[in-house]
């Protein structure tokens, strides 16, 4: 399985797994690893759109410091894409599903730029609930403002006030402002599903006595996801590198180079 080899290169990169831990390692130490793999799926009008699958593996460190796989669940349908879907569903409630779908097909590049802005906010900073009135802000494409105004004959503020997001979402020209509770709500379905899957894995007899959770892949850079995992599993040490998004890419390239040498 390619994914398995990628994991081995990702974790070791030709080195012993003990190099991942500042305090060293113990033989028979067990690590649960959550991998967020970005894939590309065929969309409408024959363009590729990013998706994401999740692999969960439990590795045990042998006496020499190398990992062996005890358990693996691959291609699970959850991850950062679920957050994007929750955001898109909110837009559909305000502007209707038909309008969002038509805009996505007509303005592919602008729509992808919008999702990139949202993606940036997903992992930009840590959001603190204690900060009263905190807002998440990012720009919408001018084409979206023009299309919605032309379609509905009114501005975005009026449309939003007619929805359940009236008190949670506002506009300032082409800038959207979302209150932190609503923004965190976009993450809830994905976080709940991932936590549910991890709990299921930990119930397997082979996965008892896991000590660490190692997160890799772009979505694992999200502070909101990291906080959710830490709160759900306070007894485990959660490790998420600041460059976790590059880890899977580096592991993939390492695997390809290894295959070319053989």
C-alpha cells in the first residue's frame, strides 16, 4: 500500500522515530497518527477541486527505534473539506444553493480564491472564546457581490438579515465578518467525526496503551482542531508540528524518490 510507505518515510525519513521526540523514546511505545491527505476530485466543467481523506494508524516503536504498524484505517471521508462544506452550506442558506452552485460554475477561479481565503483563516491563528466580540474577517470576490446583487436586487446585508445568521454575520463592502462562535461551528462536524473515529480506533485491543497522537497534513495545522483533539484526549500527548502541512508532501516525495532508486 502506497499510503503505508509514505507514512514510514513521513515518520522516519530514513531516521529512527526517536528523533521525533525531544525526550527520547521507549521500546513498545505506541503512537496514534492522524494523516490528512489532500486529493483532487473531478468537479463540474471538468476541473479538479481539492478534497481530503483521513488515514489513522497506530504504530509501535521497536527496540531499535523504528515503527511497525499495528492498525490502519484508510481513506476515511472526513477532514478539512467538511469545514469548507459547512461554510458553503451557510452561504447556500443565505443566497440559495442554486445561486452558489451557478456562481461556482461560472466563476471557477474566483470561487477557488474565496475558498483559499477561508482556508487561510482556518489555520491563521488561535481563536480564543474569552475574547468578547472577536470576529473573523476576509474578502469576497467582487464578482460574487455583483452576481448576488443582480440576482436578488438587494445588497448582501439585507439578504443576511433575512437568514438565521442575522446576528452572527455582517458585511462591510466586500469584507465578510463572522463571529467566533459561528466560525467555530463550521469546524464542529469535522472535529466530532475525527474524534469519534479516533475513539473507535483506541477501543481496538491492539491499540491499548497509546501514549501519543501525532498529527500530519494541512488540516492538522488548525488550532481549533488541535484544541478539540487535546480536550477529547487529555491523557495523551498531542504532537502537531507548525509545518504539519508539509509533512505529507515531504513523505510523498521521499517515497517517490525511494521508488525511483529501486
